C-alpha cells in the first residue's frame, strides 16, 4: 500500500561511499522489489534496518543474546553472530530478488553498502534493534473474532478427530497388508549408498557462539543425502509422481515437470533441552490433488509433502515430523531417543503432537520409508528401509535429484531470459487455493489449504502452532535422561 502511494520511484544513487547514500541505495532497491512484485517473503524485514531480515530463530537468539536481561548483549561474539544471522537472511533474499528484478542494480554495490551499515552498527543499538526484530504470527485474530472461534473450533475439532479415526489405522498394519493396499513405487535420492559419515561431517561443520551449525554448501548437500528418506507412493496416475516446479506458458504459469523427480532440501535448527540441534527439511511436489466428485473442497493445483529430521549433536535422528505444504496434517514420529512429555494442548481441544506410528526405532544409518497414498497424498505409514524386502516385493524403484530449496525462488522463465520465484510476495503459490477456506476461515488462517513458503506454515487449525517454531520439539518431547 505504501509503495502504491509513493509516487515516482526513487532515483538509484550512483555514489555509495557514505552511509546516507548507502541507505538511499537500499531504499531504491526495496522500492523496486515491491513495485515489481518480486519480494521474497520468507524472512521478515527488520524495520529501520534495511540490511537485516529476521526469522523465528533470529527472535530466539535475541533473548539468548541478553541472558542476564540487563538490556545489553552479553558478549561481542554473540552480538556479531546475531547480526550475521540476520544479514545472511537478507543477503540470500536479495540475491533471488535481484535475479528476478532485472533492473540496473549492482549486487556488489548493494552488498558493500549493507556491509558498511553493519560495520557502523554498535552494540549500543541493541535495545532499539531488539524491539524491531520480530516475526508476525500466521494467525489472524480478527478472523477468529469474526468467525466466533470459541464455538466454530468445536466443530473443526470434531472433524479432525473423525479424520484421525479414518486415516490412522494404516499405521498399525504390517508391511504385507500395506503392500496389498496399492501399486507402490519407491523414489530414492541418488546415489543411494552415500558414505555414512554423519558424525565426522557434523564435527567438521563450523559453529557460531550460540551453537548454531553453519555447514558449507557441499557439507549440507552431503548431510541431505545421508538422511533423505525413501518415498513409497501408491501410484495410480501422474498426479502421484514426484516432479519439480517449473514455469510454463506466457504469461508464466507454474506447473510440475514429472521428468525431473526432485527432492528439495534446506537446513534449520530447533532449541531442545538447552542446546541448538540441527534439522534437515525435505520437500517433494506433486502436480495436484485431483478432485473426487463434482465438489471436492480439498482438491486443487499442486500438492507437496514436507519431511523434517531433527538430529542430535552426534548426527543420530531424534525425531521426524511432517506436514503437507499447506501446513496441514502435522504428524510426529519420534525415535527411541526421545520421550513424550505433557503439553498444554493435551488436556484441551487444541491440536497436539499426533504420533500415529508410536516410537520409530532406527538402527545406525537406516532410513525411514514414508508410505504415501494416492490422490490425497496422506501418509499411511512410516517404516524402516529394508532393501531386501523392497526387491522381494517387486516394488518399482526410481531415483530423485537433490536440490537446495532456495532454487524455488529462482526458477527459470519459459523463454530462458530471467528467473522468477515460485512464491508470490505474500508467501503463497498462486493458483493453489482450496475451497476448504469457506469452512476453515474462522480458525484465523489465511487461505487455508493453499501451498505456502517456508516461514508461513501454521500447523494447527484449533490452537496455534507454527512449523518453524524453534521450541516446537521441546514443547512435546525431551531427551531420555534429561
């Protein structure tokens, strides 16, 4: 709205040797990204600090930076690493925006200016900066008020309980019964037999003063190969085949290329029992969830499954959890290293940690197998990979490529003359809305059912919960012996 009322765009400054001209350059850049509709919505801009963006990890670090609550950073190293974390989010977002902008901006000049402004930022700025660093909730309270949430939530809760009763039974079935349910095909990351050096790889990865891991791009790809699951899908049509998002047509319309089976990965962290633990997040995409009948409020273009593994400091999996790319159907699969603790939601109608498969016992180096149903792409079971069982059952196999999730913000246009993000400036994938919004809007979630970008996944219709909350794992689990 502000951009629409701003009148003529600011002139791009040519001199960037001083701080005022640097701020002017960044202001011009930001104006152009808003005007062109290419803003990367993953991280939140920090008001008054145009060279920083924040996510929910940034917000958690803000409090850890001042553990003694005296209003100042506890150490220069913590201050430096907090700023570096937010500067990294801004740098990554700007690189994708710049590629899509196709304007006369010099990325080197923009980065130099951002660096100058960071260098000029003293620790004394912490009180003011701390007030500006926040990430808005993905829940809209005014919608809940308008939708009489305390009453309508009861009906949604009952619907969710009915869905669980209908869909959780398969998690208890033996493999032979699961195999009889469909025509299964396995997708695996290539090469399948990556060297399992998880402990050494984590030890070689650099850490900052907070304890956050910072793997290099090759290190992260190696980790992603080690922990990638096997996707076992009941294939009844092309809509059940894994592909890669691409731009087609003119004007560009996003679609799924099934000739490029791909799993996208990213790196994150969670705060559990007083330490930061690494997480690897995987996303696969389907072309659609096809309609069943004349009116199907859950059907629509695109469908995706996000699978996350939380690791301990030695690289052993502690927890797997999953959502669809709309944020729906959040399920938890703890390993034998975690124990469930009482959570506030357990005694209310709010959604809590659903564990349909119970405890998942993995041997060292074993991969989970995710059984995915046709059409709905619901998870039916999670078992442990057994290559002998796979070949003996005659399950077809296919290989997948690994790509960083950031590639989705830099997809090549059909004419090959530029790139564009899969996500809009609002964090949604255009054209993926579902009719379920007509029923679920009183829950306060914008466009329920639509596919959304990382950082924009509310995962509970009843209650409040975000997939990227840093304390989410610790809300429901603790390490044995803690």
